[in-house]
């Protein structure tokens, strides 16, 4: 498939890796968006709102003659109704990992594609079951630094995989950019643009 070239509104090396896997021609832009959860906001609404805000902010950064589509995504880890974003420090990472230990949580990734006056969105929801973790395992993982910039304080594609018993859903969605949903949005945009 030949996908149209896009701007990726993300600093994430994992999202770049996944777009390369899809053979999408892209350039990176980095809009600044407030990712705070609003009071009472449902997890699905949260990830979709942040992805849309990133896509809009990315589109606003472009000049009038450089209006390629902007692709953005947001990923959150959800346990119950609590939304786990990136940890603010090691103590926050420890709190998250203790809560995820021995439990099954959801990983939601929303994708937004902004072009012309339209924004297309899709959401991938996966379930991840963690093995029970002891204090030594949690301390070791925090010291690796791998989870510092990851929702839920772990990386499915890295050492964090040592703690995962089972995944149901999209591996690429857990990484931060669901390939199937992203491809569908790019194809839909191509159809809508004609």
C-alpha cells in the first residue's frame, strides 16, 4: 500500500519505528500540548482528546503551503478508572508498578489524523496481564530507567516484557501506535481527499 506522506506530531521513537514499519513517509514535528486529565474525564475520552489536541496543534505549526496531514497519538494505561500517564518520578513509577503487579490493565491508544478541515480518529484498546512483582524486581526495573517516559512506567517492547503474562489486543497499540487503526485512517483520508 502507498500511504500519503504525513507529519508525525510526536517525539516518540517507538511511533517513528512503527511508521517506518508501515513504509509511511513522514517528518517529525513536536507540538506542546497540556496532557492533564480533566476532572471526571473517562479514559477513552481522555486519550482521544489528547490525540486530537496534538494533531490540531501540529497542523497549526505548519505554513499554508506545507499542509501535509498531521498524525498524532496518545497512549494511557488504565487500571479500574485510574489513568496512568508517564511517571513524574521514581516514587510515582513504583506506585504504578505495584498497582499493576498481578493485575490485568487496559492500554488505550487514540490516533488522530488532521487534514484540511477534518480530523479522523480511532482508538485501540488492549489488555495486558502482569505477573506478581516483588520489591526487588520493581526496584531493578526502575533503576533501568526504561519506564521513565512511558505510560504506566513500563515498555512492552523492552525489559518490561519480562513482567507480562498475557496480552490480548494490539501489540503495536500498546507500544503507542496501533498499525491497523493507523493504516485504516490513512486509507480513509486518501478516499475522503478525492
